[in-house]
């Protein structure tokens, strides 16, 4: 084998080894849209890297996992296309009701426009409406009232142009209290409809 061919093979082998030893994957912890603290542990074999700050990263390679720190500009440069392709994150709204009625409070009536603005941001919206009650009445009454409240909101949305097949309605009665109370307690924060826009 001549010297030039040997050097070419050695160079190709070195490049192949470098590619095998180089980073295969990266994991970057992005800031939470809600500002909450988040964390993730990246594990490879027996090595773990804790990512608990925005833009903390881990490079995963055959040789091991190493921590690094990046920033918003670098993340946008490397992953901008993938980030832009993500669906809009779900948005949650809460509407409150007058006691023993399926009528919204005045403050909650003002929130409805915000819900529609969120729905308009999505090409194919999916809306989940979950009705709740306080603990004043018995289970049968509360189940019916919670469903009725959810239906009132659904009907109002459909009347404003939202397709009926894009809305799911559920009544949970007093099963998922926002403010835990005993039976027979009139708690305004429990008389609510939660709306999840996806």
C-alpha cells in the first residue's frame, strides 16, 4: 500500500472515530412559558446530568454525557425551525357562576372574549369545557348543575361561531373542588367552568 493511500485511510479512520465520539444528541431545558421552575435529569449509563436552569444543556455522546450552558440566541439558531413547528400550547380559563344558577358572574362574562381570542390563534381548535359546583346540594343536583353550566358556556360559544364538533362538555359536580370544603359550604371559587383550549 503506498504512503498516500495509507495517509488517506488513516485520515478517514480518524474522521470516522471523531464522528463516533462526537455529540450525537443534545438536550436543552427551555424556560417555562408560565415562569415556573422546571428540571430534567439526562441519564446515559451511570452518568446523570441535572438541567434545572433555563438554557442548561447536556450533550450525549458515546464517550459520555457532558453539561453545558447555551442561550436563547443559540437555541433559536440551532432549533428555530423545530420550535416554530410546535403547536400552540394549551390555554386554560376559568369562568365563575352565581350561586345555584347557570349564570356567569359579571367578571367572568368579560373573560369570554379572551377565550375566543385564544381559539382564533389555532387553525383547528379543540375546546374542553368542564363544569363544577360547590358542595351546597347533593351529588345528583350538583352533577346536573355542573353539566348545565358547561352546556351554557358551550351554547354561548357555538352561538358565537365555534363549530359544535370542536367542543367537549363534562360535568364534574363537586368532585374536583378548587377550594376544599366540607359539605354544605357555599364557596364561590368552586362554582366554576374550566375551559381548556387546545
